[in-house]
């Protein structure tokens, strides 16, 4: 027989997050609310509600509320004795602590674990990345960085394309901006895709006191990269008169390593 369709209320939606992990509650927040974008990683990966507690208090609502058009039905949870949820329920039972409240709390925690942000669409950030308001742009970058940490490949692709379209830095502010972007992109398990672009950055970026930090970060990235992927481009740079003796010493040092740092 087909599964019974869940009632279309917010509590049964995959975007609904309980407003507290300290106690069972009917109140929660909607993860589709843009106000929570900068805190997604802290809420879901670290269960750090303190990162935006005031915002949660202002935005929380009853899960009994009728769902909106973005409603996505929760997948049913099968309780396996060897699963995280199953082991927790067994622990509560053996400790004599299994009550309706503790059972609901365990289910809420399981709901959070089952939220898969690695496949969340990120198209809405395209416009935000181009926003002339630096604060809105940085919020979008921070949110994408959080999604990248959770394995979202679409977020990595979007932020990487934005990164590639930036010209070489000329001011210390632009240097810090690029350093921040690279820090977020480095979180991806496919970060070696960055290598050709970073090599190109070394050719395009003038070496001076302003850009020193940015060039140092690029070499730091290369230092921890697979030697077989950077050997040829570095050997080519060693032959190029545009690079200073100091930079070539960095290249030789990296090439002298036969393994990861």
C-alpha cells in the first residue's frame, strides 16, 4: 500500500528546523528564509543555535502552520537498531529515560541529520554575488562557503566562476577579498580544479608589497597540492624572466618535495 501523505504543515516540511534542541517544541524556523543564510553551517553542522539566537526568537513560528508553495515532504524515517537514532532510543530505554518528550527530541535530531544541503539549489545567489551592496555580496559568499563545506558542488562551481571572473588585485582590499574567497573554495574536496586558475593568477598578478599576501597564499595552496599536477607549470615558470629570484626560490622549494607537505 502507498505511504499515507503527510499533512501539508510546516512541521512536516524538510525546510523546517526546530527552534530549540534543548527541549521538544512545536516552534521552528524556515531554512528557506534568507535571513538564516549566513548561519546555515553553524545551525546544521554544529547545531550552534547561539550563533543567531535573537534572530531565531524573532522568526520562529508554529510548525502547525499551513505550508507554503515551497513545501517539501519529509522522507519517512525507518528506525534501525544499528542507526544513530536506533542506538539513541535504546540508550534512553536502558537508562529509563525514554519518554514521549525524549522520543520526540531524538526524532528532531534525526530530522536535522537527514537534511541534505549538498544538493540544495544555489541559483538565487547568482544575483546576490553581483549586488553592488558589499554586505549582501559577502553574505552570499559566506552562505556559499557553508554549502561548499557540506559538499554542495553547485555552490563550489558558482563561487569558483565568480572568483575566476575577478581581475588581479591592485589594492589591499582586493587582496583580502581574494584571500577570503580562496579560503571558502579550499573547503571543497575538488579544490585541485583551482590549480590552473591559480597558476594563471601568478602570471597576471604583479608582485609588489600590496599583492605579497595574495601571492603567498597561492604558493601555500600549491605547496599542499599533488606534485604531479604542479611540476610542469612550476618548471615553466622557472624559465620565465618575469618572476623574481625570491619567487623562483619558492618554486624550487615546492618542486624539491616528493610528497604532500
